[in-house]
C-alpha cells in the first residue's frame, strides 16, 4: 500500500491498552493505517523516517481548560496593581493617591488580598468617595470575588433587585437589602472584569486565540475541553464564533470541545435552549458543543466548596448550586436530549451529590442512561465516595499541577488529619474509574500552568522543586500528602490522551495511536517513560503531527 509517511525504529507509547508499545507506524490521508513492529511494514511504501529509538506518544488532550475566558483576560490585559497595604484605610489612601497620579482613566483596576482588610468591609460608598467619576474595580487575588464602585454597578444594571445566581455561593453581597458593590464568584464578577473584551475586533480576538494555538503547538496539545465562562455567555460565544471562522479557514489545528455554562438551577431552561442552538451553530471539523457545564460549588480557600463535614476553622459547610432532585431531573433531560454534563465539584458534598444523582438515575434508567458525567476538580472527597466513580461510570477530572501545595493551608481548613487527605486521584484511578487530567487555567499569561508536562511532573511527584519549569513560589520541602497518591508515568500519559478522548467523546478518532484514528502524535528526543520525574516539566516535543500533517511551529 502506498502511504504518506512511514516511521520506523521508534519507541511508541500508543495509549492503546491492547498494544501499549510499538516501534513502527504508517500514515495515509491523515489516519494511522499501521501500528506495530517493523516486520509488518513490508506491505507499505512511502516516505520513511528512521527515528533511532526516539519516543512517540499520541497528541495531548487537556480535558478542562478555559480557552474563551483566557482570551477575555488576554484582551483585558491588565489585572491592575497589587495593593500592598494592611488596613482598609491604607487601601483607600493608596488608591486615592494612585488615581491622583494617573488622572482620566476610564477604568481603574487593582488587586487586593482579602486579608489586607482584616475584618472590615469595603463598600461602594468607600470607593465612590475616592473615585466618583471613573470606574473602579478591585479584584480579590484568589480571583473569586471583586469590589466595584457605583459607576460599574450602574453600567451593568446591578441594582438591589438583581437576582443572585446562588445565594451563599455566587451572589451580590448585600447590607440591609442593598448591594454593597462586592460580588462573590465568577458568575457575578466575570461580566465586570471582562466587559471591555466584548468590544474588541475579530482580529484582536483572533490574535489572542492565535497565542493559545501557538502554545498548543509548542507543547503538543491537540484537543481540549473548553470549560467556558460563568455569567458571561455573550463573550464566550463571541470567541466560539471566531474559533468556527478560524476552523473554516483551516487555521484551527486543535480540536475544541465546547460547552454552555450555567451556575444555578434557574438557569437550566435557558442553558438547554442555548446549548441546543450552539450545538447547531458551532459544529465544524474541530469545534463541537454538546456539554452543559455547571458550577456546583465554589472554592475551598473561600469556604464556598460544599462539604460533607464542616470546615475545621469556621464550621462553614459551603453549599451546592442544585439539590439532589434538581440534579436528577437535569440528568434525565440531558439524557433525553443527548447532551453531556461537566460539573465543577471542588468539595466533598458536591462530588457526592453528582454521584448520588447518577446512582438514582441509573437505578431508574439502567442502560438507557448515556450522559457522560464528569466530576471535575475533586480537591477533597469523603473517603466513602472514592470507590463510587467506577461502578457509576462517572468520569473523574483532576488538575495534577495543583497536587502539590502548602499543606498547612489544608490543615487549617480541614484539620490535622483530613487536611492531609486531599487530591486522592490515585485511589479513584485504582478503583477502576476513568480519570482524565487537565490544566484548568483561566488566564493565558505565559501559559506556564497550562504546560501538560508540569501536570505530569506534579502528578508523579506531588511537589514542585527548583528543577521544575515553574516560577511560582510553590516549592515545599515535602511530598504533598497522602504520599501513596503518586501516579506513574503511564497513568499520566493515559490520562492526558485516551482517557481525555473518552471524556470528550472522541475516542473513536483520537486519544491513541491505533489504526483508523487521526494521526495526531508527538515525537520526543528523550524517552518520557524513563525520564527523570523531577524537572519533567522541561520536556517538549521535537515534532508535532495533527491529522498526519507536521505542524510548523
Ligand atoms: Zn475550570
């Protein structure tokens, strides 16, 4: 058979469990037509490359990223100065002084550690007094809350009558029934933070997307699940319209699996309607939308991750965006419509709720239940739930570069014992569940945290060292507990390839080097299976093939 390319004398990690290692492959019309040993090559003729033992793996699938939100942040550009103060008065004096030095700006942007305020609240009246004419926003450094002045509230139509997405989780802070200008969680704050991005031109959006594409081509990411933007569907869709256009022009060499985001039960109806429309409108070779994304809870450090056992330091429980019955009802509708479900589940109670809901629906529908349900983040889980993913067929999506952190923070949140039992991905994996890996970053910046080899390193070592390609001061002199949750390199590679493909529903065409699948593969100088784990984040492919075509980078 005449083929387009033959590779021989390589060490190929196929991600195909029936045939995990191979030494030769052949590609024709963008697909693998042969994968195996050298003996089987005799039937094929075409351009042949002897790789001298170089390592090959399938293209990487990052199964939870934020392409559209990252583009938005890229276009906003400046997050503002970090306010280096220790009391409310100092904060206000700092801003007042800074505005005086930089008069006439449309929007003044700052960042602030919440602890800088001590126990004091910052209100719109405080901010109006120092910035009566322009727009003033102060973003909390964890990026889960924001303070704004009245001009911004007015611009976004935020009045005392506005409905909270989820009281106690994603909401407008109120005092005596009046909004104070403080807002909590993405659905309320993101339209404010990203509002100027919606006015950017197509070519400016394309330039931001191009930066992300270049990064993917650098590291070998060939498919992603885009987890969207809570609260700001207009901009999210604007970016999809550009991705669609780029795909039509042949300029999208990455498969993007998209979603529509909701943050509350009362958004379900609109969410389903919009998802249906978007599935129709954004459907090209490398862009598809078939998933409803829900923020079931918030974030641990703000105590808005939902817990089975209360937070140790405050006694808070967090809360979920939906209850069991609402989740069961939603799963049934998604099943009927043929959609998939991706849920932000940080705390114990939100992943349990998803498992409980799937259990109930499976009891009723049995094999007629076909929704791919993904429970993402899984920062802390109740031990009783670790083994439930596999029998229920719920996919566990984890972000391994988080699996190394300051353990003291977790001990403070959850107590001495529970604080040392976070990120138990290996237990979930070993129970037989499908586990997929992701980078879950919301800001492009220099893409450092989007690096899949950083995820692999942290997944295998649960620590960042000086050898790691990572500038954040995350170096701790210990393996983040529990030490028996370390993953192997094979598990990291499978979770970043075939398991991601199964999550995205593209396992018939992508995720492994198998005959008939798209020829997406990466060539490395060094063997990832035997590479040092410390400093693994410095690996980079030498060549990248997308549908059999070598990518220019
Ligand atoms: Zn996310």
